C-alpha cells in the first residue's frame, strides 16, 4: 500500500490515534483524535509536546477530575504513564461527560503511539448492566424461595439468602459448601441423582416434594423446581425451592383431620346433615340414613325441607333459612331445640336439633345435628309419672322426709315435715341449710331446756356421727321419732314420725303383758286357794246343818261362810282383769244393763253425787259378760265418787260409733261407746300410764286395793274392746269404753232341765277323782250324805283303774291333776262306757287352762269353792240327764 493509501486509512480511523516522537513531540493526529479533544484540537500542531497539550487541557477545564487536586502530581503521574506505557489501558472523564479510554504504546524505533477511544456509550451500557444485575440480585436475595445454581455433579455455585436460610448455610460461607446430592437423605438420594441427570439433560422439574437435610443435620421437606441452562459453555442447573415442612405437616394433619371427620360422620350415633344456603343437602351421614330411611345418594342435592321436614313446619323452616341467608342469624342457630321430623315412611317423631353455620367463601353452609329422642321422651314420661307418684306418696305418707346434700342444703322435703314440726308455710324450700331449720325449731321451743347454741351443738354432733335414732316427747305432749342416716356418695336423710299412737299401743301392750303375767300367777294361786276355800266352806256348811240357828256356834259358822265368800269374790276379782275368770259371754242390750244398775248406783254414790244416765231408747247390742260389765261400771262410778269428795255431776253416757275410724289397735267396724265422766280432781299425765296397773292406787292405805281399774281393763279387753282415758288435773276425768257392736240375738236356747226331769235324790255309784286329799274327803262326805256310793281316786291313773272294774254311774273329776288330767280321763272312760255321766270341777276358773282346751262346750263344770247344795244339785242333774238319754 502506498503512502497516500495509508494516510487515507489513518484519517478514516474511528478511534483517535496520535503519534509522538522520541522527544514527546506530536508528529501527527488523525481527525478522530482531535474530535475527542475539541478544547485542545487547535493546539494539536506537529511539534507540540505531550506535556503542553496536557497542561493546556487542564487549564481549559477539560479534565474535571483534576479540579481541586494536586495538578502537578497529576501531570507527573500522567507523564510517567506516557513515558512508560503498559498493556493496561486507562480511562478518564472529560468535562463534557465523555469517557475516554487511553492506551499508550511505546514504538520500537522510539516514540509513543497514543490510542484514544470514546467509551461513553460503553460506560452507559456497563452502568445499566450493573444496575440491572443489582436489581436482579436484590430480587433473588429478597425472594422467599430458595434459589441455587449448581453444576452437573450437584456442586453449588450460588445460593441466595432464602436458600441459605432453608439449607442452614451461613451468609459468609461459600456456595460450594452446598451439594444437592449430599443434602438428600439415604432414602431420597437415588431419586435425587436420577432427577439431577434428567434435568442436566434438558428435562425440567416442576414442583416436586423431596426430603432434604440441612447442614446442621435437621431434615426438611422441600418443594423443588429445576431448569437447566448453560453459562460459559458449562451445563448448570438452577433450582427454585421452598421449605414446606410445616405445610406438609399441616397437609398431613388436614388429611388426618378430614379422615377423622369422615370417621366421625360415618360412626356418629347422631344424625349430621349439612346444607347450603338454599337448603340443598350436601352431607347426609349413615346415622341420618338409618334414622330417616333415605340413602346418602338419594338425599344429597335434595331440599332438606322436602325430605325430612313435616309439611306443617316447612314454611317456618324456609322462612328461617331465608333470614339466616340474609342476616346470618336465625332462631335455630346456637340453640338446642326439640322439634318434629319426618321419616321416609311418613311417620313423625321427636328430634333434638342444634344448628351451626360454616362460612365457606361467598356462601354459607349450615350443619344440623339431630338426635332421635323418642326413647328419651318415653323415659321422661315414665320418669315424670314415677316422679308424680313419688311426689304424691311423699306428700301423703305418714312420716316426714327430708333429703340433704353433703353440704347440708335441703334437696327435698315433703309436706308432712312442716305439719309434724309446726313449721311456717314456705320455709322448707330447696337450698335451706339444715342448721337454719334447727335454729328455727330451737327458737320455737322444740327443745325445752336448751339454748339455741346448745341445740345447734347437739345437731353438729349428730351430723358428725352420721346415724342417729331418738324418740322424744314434744312440748305439746305428742311423741316424735327422729331417724338420721347418711346416703351413699354424700348427703343424708332425716325421717320424722308421729309415734304418739304407737306409744299408746306399746303402753297397752305392756299393760296387757303385766296383766297376763299376773293372771298366770293368779290362776295358779286360785287353783290351790279355791281348793282350800272349798274345804273350809264345805265343812262350815256341814257344821251349820248340825247347829241350831240360835246357838252361838251358828253365828261363828256364818262368819266363816262369809269369809269364804269374800275370799272367793277376791279371787274372782283377781282373775277378772287377768282374763282367767270364766266369761259368761252373752249378747246383751248394754242400755238395759245400765238402766238396771241405776237403782244400785244412786244409794252407793250418795246424795252429793248428781248421777246422770244418758242411754238411747234403742237397743245397743254387745257380746260381754253382763255381770262383769256391771261390775266395771260400778268400779268406774266409785272411782268418780272418790275423785269428787265435795260432790258433783257424774255422767254415764251410751252411744254408737258407726262409720267412724276406731282408735289404733281396734279393727274397723261399728262400736258401742260407753263413757263415764266426772268433774273431780283429775290426774296428771305421768299418772295416766299406770292407772291400769294391778294394785296401783292413789287412795290412802286401807281405802283401795288397786284392782278396780285393772278389772275394768281386763273386762273390756276380754270383750274385744278398748278403754281410753282423758284427764286433766282440776278439771276431771273421762273414761271411754269402745265395745264391738253385735247383731241382735235370736231366741235363747233353754239350758234348764225339762219339767219332767227328776232331780230327786237317788242312789248311784260315783267315782270321785281329786288330787287334794281334804277336798276329796269333803266331797265324798257330801255325796254319801245324799245316799250315793262313792269310790275315791287320788289322781287320774287311779281313777281309770277303778273305772275299769265297772259299776260306775257318774265320774266327778278335777280338771287338773298330775299324770292324767280330767279331760283325758273323761275321754278314756266314755270310750269304755259311753253311757257314763261326767261332771268336772276345777280351781282354775274358766276354760283357758291347757287341760280345758279339748273340753266339750256342753259339759258342765263346777268352779271351786263349791257349795254343798250346788254340788249335790249338779250331780242329781247329771244323773237325771243320763237316765233320760
């Protein structure tokens, strides 16, 4: 190429080029060089030195970075670089904002070639690139997802801040510490290696969950996406990943929760039905299927009101659903109600319903929990019925019942408690403290002799002991039984019972037991005593027959007879109250008996006693011994007379109680009421319990035996009745006798002998069996004086032996004898000779002795002491009856 061509090419270069010789003088500069430095372009003439141009530009302000700095130092540094150029280019900024790249090269033949390039646009692009890179780096570092770049072997090249946090890599640690394959556990590593090879070969990985292990060893679950790319000819992999450990656990919990919810739905005993806001069924569990008869497949999608709501409730249901849809509230929400439901077969049944709302997105969802309560209704009705019966029983039972909890608060108390304890109405309310009740009773005087504090202290001791039983007499005279016992599991029960009548019955039973014991003693005494009286009276009678009436001995014998009679009367009186005396029970008109006693009572009572006998005109029939009831009236009248020493009225009244409830201890029925009332001194309460005791008397010594009221008691009890007494000191006494009414008697069977019966003495052979020797001798004497032949036997065995010898017309035997008694003896002899006459005698009045249990009721019995005339007449009658048989 010739010089001109070179010169033209030099001039056309786009980069600035200048040539300086070895003395640093400008040889030439192309137009591009001059254009780069317009301030110094005019000075660029051949021969000008590099330093001159440099200083000119500085002085002209073409180097703004030099302003305010050490100019000479800059010039020296710049000249040094010019004189000793290197391969590294430099850069500087011109005042017009252009950046110039400086590259000076030393020439082999000397001199320097200066190359200058405008790099302003390059600098701009580089700045933009740096800004963009900074923005992207910030985005990568701020990304909540981890971002990592690694090579085909999994070695890390870059990991952003989130990735470092997820993988446990420190901020200052190099990314090379992360290796994708090393971050997987043993189970996951084969899969991870396979995935890495696929990605490197160009197959992206989209949102796959994989188990990784952090640098600190903790395992995590990551959701990973990866794409391959090339950089500098190297295949790399960019991974985006996030820690979804908690999400995975939550998802697992959600799946488990859904499984549990489905299990609950499927196994729940209650019906669970879900609907949308328009009432269409979304869920219908198996319990609902069983209860309503629809399958889930049939029910889902149907309107709830068309399926299980009765027709007469559908309008109400639809209105309520509309209100819930519009306002989010309804009458059913958050409440438990009882309504009617409809089964598939059309039957109605009661259900318990609770509705909850479940907000899901733009709409509402409602879940209803229903339970068939048919059985519960039946059970509640049964409980209500039983409770009603129990309440009725509680209110009508004769005892008071209180039930308290473990803290002493009243749970229930029946009406009888208030009645028994005179508690004001409305006081016995549930929740009442037990000590408050005790305090009220103490204030009302229920515990005489105790202060309120003492009563409360006593009650606290009872609570501590747990079990308590007591009977006490209240200030009003009634008897109250109190029982206190604990309940299992806490609490306790208190029972109150009015035992006033029971106490009376116990007193009567005790009295009867006393009388029975004394009667047994009296019966034994009477047997021997009557034998003695029979001997004394019999010999006195025999002696009287041989003594003139005007002889002194006749008077003595008469006194002996009177003493025997008085002793016999005393024995009969003893046996009357002991029920040992023969009860000559007859159906009598009690009014007639009373009227017949009036003429005897008036002279006996005296002129100071105003006797008033009030007897109805009609007959009052009772079954009783007329003599014994007459004696009872006499005893009561005499006691009344003695109680009014100054005189006063005495009223004897007879009436009838028909349809009334008799006193406790008597059978229901109609009764005759006989009362004897005086206005005398009366008796205190503590004495009333003893007045019927034998030998108890309030009279001075020598004026009473204490047997009068005991005899009255025995007479009434023997007749099946009861005697009650009411007495107040200073106001008088009233005895009331209750006797069962009897039906009027039929025509009385005649028991006397026919008119043609011959009772004249006639000779007969009589066997006398008597274990008392003196009496045996006496009876033998009586009978022999009447012309009879008498064979004697000291007991039943001897009598049976003599009877077997034959020739006996009549057996006269004591009822009670050792070895063989009279009744058994009579059975044996009549078996041997049915025609033999039998006559009994006994010192035990009545037929209540064990030996008399089998005694035929029509056989005659002689009661000791026996008068000689009575004995002989009875023997004659028995013989006459035998002859006429």
